[in-house]
C-alpha cells in the first residue's frame, strides 16, 4: 500500500481531529513523524504528516474540505 501526505503541521494536535474524522468515514490514516516531533518539539523544521492510502486521497481531501 502506498501512502500519500494530505496535510502537514508542526503540531500533532492540529491533525488529530482530521485523523479522527477520516477514520470515522472508514479511511485508514497514519501520522508520519508523530514521535519525532514529540521528541524534537523545540526544532520547528520537523512536521507531522497526515497520510492516507493513495487510493483514498481524493475522498479524504473532499472530507477535509467539507469539514473546514
């Protein structure tokens, strides 16, 4: 399975609500760099990436837009 990044943030908390929303719609999600940003929170260059399977990218982006 190929994963694609659909949203990035320096703060994990910014993405947790979106992750929850996508999962409630049946889309698998993954927070890439989640642990890295927790350990190196003082370095602003690290970002958390909300990723979904490539085949769900279009639907996930539609859900995020509707939620905004």
